[in-house]
């Protein structure tokens, strides 16, 4: 041995460095466990050159004459500990980066909810039916109770919980984010948060829509909290069928729609809760798989395990329940198999009904319940649970899995978030520049010029929509024929029936503009063109005969005219009102679609709401007044057609009427002698078609020729005709007993007149609406809008462009946009820094692995 007394100070000095390192190891270990002592320094001392000289010239030092240490072992040990200390210090920095990352994502989630931007802010979305133990599981994951649990609806707004692990918080520190200003978070106690949630539930319960999609955002720091963002949604409802349960069925649809909308966010991890002991019953999965059919972002949890274990009679049933076959759970669920949890009943408080005096007792009860579930499962199975099976039983295992899963999502999404934040930053900066430009152009001359430009652009978009375009998305602005009937009115006949919409061409397509106008006209032609004459009763015929002003005989031609025009007026007038209402609805829909096109092309006058309302009001007033004028013109045609019958309008189907009358007369010719009334009416058919005695030459010639061909003497035919004429006068002019033949003749004439009126009405209505409703939009609207615009500029400029309020509104928008821009910039810088730190950590980790190899 070589005695080196001068090295005492050197070795003792570096031994202090090793001792300091051991303390730093304790600090790192304590931090990983969530306990940090402030008096533990995290420092290290570097080795000096004297160690190298000592290693070359001596084998080991004797410190103070008492301690002998081999120098090569001491050097090797210290060099190893230096690497361990650097690695552990790097791990400590990484944990700090993780905390910063989680805090940044919390800010990002709030920004995404406020701005409705598509930021991928991962979170856990809890979905389940009422009484599935949804809120109780969320409280067990948090480590403390904050909400009301039990039967009925306890959550009417989604509750977003930004939970942050803080080992120094012995009691939960809660911040409630303001609904009015998301940048402000108020310190609240658990009792205050419970009261706020309960007051919101009571408020929504009194409203017509008893649920709201606006989230209640709570930030929590606690020593038992995981680093998670959990969104607790309202419980799904499975109402009973029947009319008496309509209110509950409406609530069920509202809740399911709200939950489905939340699940549409692809960055959310869906926590699907099932309260069943047979995986065939997919109560909650039925809703979840509508959005995530393969369950690729879904974690399935079976709740209330403690109540299910006693229900299994055989160990094989437990085996299937713990590890269900692939055919039962379709898809590729996260974690590969379900989780199983139990939450003990009882609330935290100081009252008589409280079971736990503190949240620590509640946390211990959750852990104890987890161990009891494992013991119960092992007793049922008759064996010990495997490591894989144990990793799926208990709230703590679910919490650890979700925390790691969300952490991986956070780290994977960081490179994708940065360009999105950059894009949002540029968009907000452009918005701020536009507001500044608006503020700089607040004078009357420039505002008038902008109004005139907007007028021209608006008319251009209207013309484009009528001519046809695909720029506006049909799924947003188009209407199917069924939607059009609901919103604009349907063509309903006098019997209250509608024509099946599926028989109309393009009925299922979502149309707008000129295409929708053409489809409505086609439906009008299809429906009205197929209308038959309403049935006629004998009482109507007799009542229509009446008494003439100069004699009391009957005139069946007049009777037919009276009945036909009354039937036609009652039948066609409602269709005229319905057509006007439908086309007016289609024209008014052009306004919001034109506004959308202007916004899309950057030609919209944002901030000038009064002026825009004036333009919209002028357009709607023009459409309504034009429709009224067109309707009046159509009514004039209908009134004139149904007031006076011009036979020239109704003789287009004269051949068909003559064929009907001839066939009717032929069938009754054999009964001429025995039934003179019938034979007389048969002659009436030849007289009633024109009602002119001089026009009867052709029918008489036909009669003579037909009788000559059959070998009948001409003189006998003339005598028979005269006899029938006398019988005709007797049966029609002097006798009011309505014979079946007379009834059929009246019906035939009414049919002829009604169909003539229908054809004229159909052609006239279509032509009038095209000329006096559609065309004015093209050739009269521009001049009328410009005239209204110029009159407003001359007389009411201050009210249309309220410069004071407009300047105040733009200043407020500028202030809000500047705050938003600062938030995005700060968040962007934070994510850039985290990205660089994570990348450096990955490089250091790779280097460490290479050196160790």
C-alpha cells in the first residue's frame, strides 16, 4: 500500500460529490413517487484531473490512515454514477416537460372549444346510460367526489375536467371557467361547484330543450388526480314505447344527438360504459358504433363488477366474461379487452347520511374494493388471476391505462398541432388586419361605394343561383321534395290527400335555386294535370236547374255550366295559393345562399349588419309583393274562366264527347217506342253539344244514312225523329223528373267543361308565374334595389351605417382579436418549445441506448 496523505482533501471532496449524487437520486425517486423535499439539492460536482494522476501512480488511497479504497474501482463506480445521474436528471426534466405538455393541451382544448377550431386536443369522453355508474367512475378516477350521483338525470351539460397531478395539493384546488369569458377561471370550492352544476340542471330542466352542448369546464389540481382530461356527458336514456312517453322519448333523442356530436371529434378517446354481465347486450355500444364502427378509439368498461360476480354460477361464465370471444366484441377495441371496475357506494361529508369523512377515506375504499374484487374473482375461478387479467381489474388499472394512452396521444399530436396553430395564427392576423382596414375606411363616401359594390355582387350571385351552380354545398343548402313540402307547403287537394313525393322526378335530390324552382313547377303540372272532376250528386243537378227569369222550364246545358264552374273554382283556387307559397319559399331561400357565396369569395360586408338587414328586407319585400301581384293576375284568369263558359274553349275533346253520346244513344235506340223519354234524351245528345238548331244537319244526315243502310224507309226515320224531339221537350223542358239518361248527359257536359278549365288554368298559371314572378327577379329587382339603396343613402345614411356603434363594435372586435392572437401565439411558442424538448429527449435516449449497447 502507498500512503498518500495529501490526497485526503481531494478524495473527501469528491466523495462529497458522490454523496451529493446519492441525494439527487433520492430527489428523483421522490419526484417519481410524487413527494419532493425542498431541502434536497439537485447538484453534482465534476471530477478533477488529480483522479487521473492518482489512477496512473497509485493503486488505492488510504484516507486518514483508516480507510483503504481500490482506486480503479472507485473511478469505475464514480464514472458509472455520473452517467446514471445525468440520465436520471434528464428523466426529471422529461417529467417536467410532460407536465408542461399536459398544461399546454389543456389550454389548447379550451381554445378549440371557444373558437370551434379543429385542433386535435385529445381527451377521454365518457359515454353511458343513466344508472351505468358513469359519474361515480369519473369521481373514482379523480380521487374525490364533486357531483351528484344516483338515479335520474344528474348531468344536463357535458362537464369537462382538466385534471392535473400535484403532489403538494392535499385538498382539491378547483377553478370554474367562466361561460362568458373562457379566459377567466374562478376559484371555487367543491360545494360551490356542486351547487353550480345543480343550478344548471334545474335551469335546463325548466327549458323546452332540457340539455345543452355547451361544456362546463373545471380545472382541478390534486395529489390523487391523474394527468387526464375527461368529459362527462349526459346519460343516455332508453325510454319505454307508447304515446304517453313522448316527452321522455324526445329527451332521449336530444341526449343521443348531443353525445353523437361529441363523439364526432376523432381526437377523443371514447370510454364506453356497459352495465351488463353478458357482452351480447350492446346497450351503449349500439350508440358508440354509429360513430366508431370498428371501436378503434373506444375503451370498453364494465361497471359495477362487485354486483356481477355473485351472479355467475360457473367459473366458465366468469372466464367468458373476463375475456369475451372476438365474435362477441366486434372491432379492435383499445386495450384489446374490456376493463372491469367497481366504485363503493356512499358520499363524502359530515352529515348523517355520509359514509366517508374525507376524500382520503373514499380513495382508500376504492382501493379496498379493487382488492376485494380480485379476491372474489379468484374464488369464482378457482385459480389466481394472470398478470394480464389483473391489469384489467380495478379503477387504478383503468386510470393508469388512460393516462399512458392519453400521454402517447399528446406526444404523437405535438408535431401536427404546430402547423394548425400556425395556420390559425395567420388567419387571426388576417382578421385583425381586416378590422383595422375597416376602421380606417369609416367615412360616408367609402361606405356608399362599398354598398354599391355589394349590391352588384349580390345580384350576380342571385342570377348565378337561378341559372344553376354547384358552388353552394347541397347538403347544407339543398332541400329534398319532402323538406320543401314541410318548409314551403304542399299541394293538397280538396280531399286532403298529397301526391306521393317519390313519383315526382328528382324528389330525393337536395336542390336549390333554379333547379328547385323547376321541380316545383313540374310537381304543380303533375298534380293539377291529373285532377279529375269531383263527383256530382243528383241533388246538385236539381238545385242547379232553378227557375229561369221568363219561364219555368229546365236548361241542362246551363245546369252543366253552373256545376262545372263551381267545381272548378273550388278545386283549382287552393292550388294557386299553394303554388305561390311554394315558389315564394324557393325565392326567399336564395338570400342566405347568396350571402354564403359572398362570404366564401370574401365579398361579404362584415360588421354592417344594419345595411345587410336593409338589403335582405328589400329583397324579401320585393319577392312578397311580386308574388302577390302574380297571384292576383292568376286569380283574374281563374275568375274569368269560371264566370262565363265559352264553348270554344271546351270543344277540344268534342269527338270524345260525341262518341260517348252516340254510344249512349245507340244503347237506348231499341227502347224508343217503349221509353220515349230515353229516346228523346238520345236526340238531346245531338242537340246539346252545340245548342244550335242550324248545326244539326250533320247528325240528321248521319241518322238518315244509317237507317238507309239498314233498309229503313226515310219517311219513317223523319217521323221517328220528330217523335223523339217531342219526347225530348217533354222530358227536359216540361218535366223536372231527373231521368238516368239526363243525369249522364249533365255529367258528360260537366266533365267536358271542367277539363277545359283545368287545361286553361294549368297553362295560364305556369305562364303567369314564369313571366310575373321569375322574370322580375332578373329584370326588375336590380333597378328596384338600386333605387332603394340610393334613397337610403340620401335620407337615412346615419341609421343604415351607424358609424358610432360600428366604430365601437369594430374596436371591441379588434380588442378581442388581439387577445385571441396573443393566446394563439403564446400557445404556439409553448408547443414549439415542448416539441424541441421532446426531440432532444429522443436524441439523448437514442444516444444512451447506443452507448449502453
